[in-house]
C-alpha cells in the first residue's frame, strides 16, 4: 500500500528540488526587455503542478542520482512546456489558461509567440551549459516532435475522418513526448545505462498518452472551475479527440452528419454540446477512452516494477494512478 495519500505529498518529497527549479525559472526569465519576464511569469507562476519537472527529478533519484543535479534540466523541460502553452493559446485563440486570462488576451498574439520563442531559446541555452550531448539530443528531438504533433493536430482540425491512429500520433507529439523526455533526461542525469534510459522514456510516453486521454475526457465531463478552461472548448476548436472519434465510429449516419455540422460551425451552442455529449454517453465513448488510458497506465506500472524499490519509485507509481483520477 502506498505511503502517499495525495499528490501534494509526492511534491513534498522533492520540495527542495522543486524550489530550486522555481528559482531557476525566475533567474533565467530575467531580461532588460520588461515584457519577457511579465509574460513568462504570468504563465509559469500561475499555479501549474510542475508534473514534468517532478518526473525528471524523481527518475533521477530513483536511479541513484543526486536529485538536485536535475533541477536545472527540470527548468529546461518546463521552459519548453511553457513555450508550447503560449504558442498553443495563440493557435487555439484561447481565452483562459489555468483559470486565468491567457497571455495572448492580455498582451496580444505577437508578444505571446515571440516570448514563447525566447523561452525555447533559453531552454537550449541552459541545456548546452549542462554539457551532455545525450541530453541535448533528447531535448532537441522532443522539440521537433512537439511541433510535428501540433502541426498534425492543426491539419486534422474538424476532420471527422480522423482515426484513432491519427489521434495517437498527435498526442504522442503534443503531450507524451515531453513527459517521455523528462523521464529519459532524468535517467541520463543519474548516469543510468542506455537500456534504462529507453525504459524510462517509454514510461513517460505511456504516462503522457494517458494524461492527454484523461484531459480529453475532462473537456466533456468536468466543470469549468476544476478544469481552468471553458468546457467544450475542444469541440468549438474542432479538435477531434478520442471520445469524439469513438462516437463517430458508432454513430448513425444522421447523427454523424449532425456532429460534422457542429464541429465545423463557427459557434457551438450549449444545445450542440449537449447533443454531442449525449451521443458520447449513448455509445460509451468516455468509458472507451478511459479504458484506453488504463492500458497505457498499466504498461507504465509494469515498467516501474522492473526497477529497484525506492521512495521515488513509489512516488512515480502514485503519479501513474493519479493521472487516471485527476479532475483538472
């Protein structure tokens, strides 16, 4: 039985390391150009859980490394994640991020994109200083894959022919790759063998795929106060996620045609959302998505079980279970 009762206890285990990572955020956001720290701090310090830095630090500790050696690289991962959030909100024309006004609604699209570019550049600047070619390769590959995932998602906007294979390719790029990289870099930092590095990358990939699947369920099945964004925004933005793909696979021709009309419209009404949500209930599409997420999380647990026991390993097991139960 786990000694961790909630996710905050997991973060408490690595509190000092996360504090150092937070300090690095502020330190490397420093610039003579005032707009950079303003926008960067708005999104970085707005209450995200720091899951990706935690994965890197816990992996490093689990594999025998000094957890504190991972704090700067954890900051690198979070800088990249934050850059993608700034860019995503511009592409999606988002109004909210983590319950606050999205940066682009305050400072404009141009500033958000350019500060996102700054954060990408700063991430690599820090990574280069760490002097590991294996780490640089992992991070550079992740950055390319992130862009590919976002571009593919854009290409598949409002495309009702999107398959589960297309969807998996999208979320593997836009979400899972950065969690996979956090775990891989944590293993590299600990000095683990290459086979272990690959195992931990697969662990992070499984975790990230499940994380995004649950996120896509929450967009249809949560409340705005918990999620920190408008419910149904995926539908309005034309994002064809797994719950919708499964629904379309089972819908009657007239139902499928109605969904196509809704997802290609400029505005999605509450009645439209309820119609699609009702179909998802009818065809148990949310349950299907949950079951698919559980398959990936089961694989994540199997990978961890092959590694030596430690507090960090137990924390990673807890995070794996937490992904399924979260409500935001």
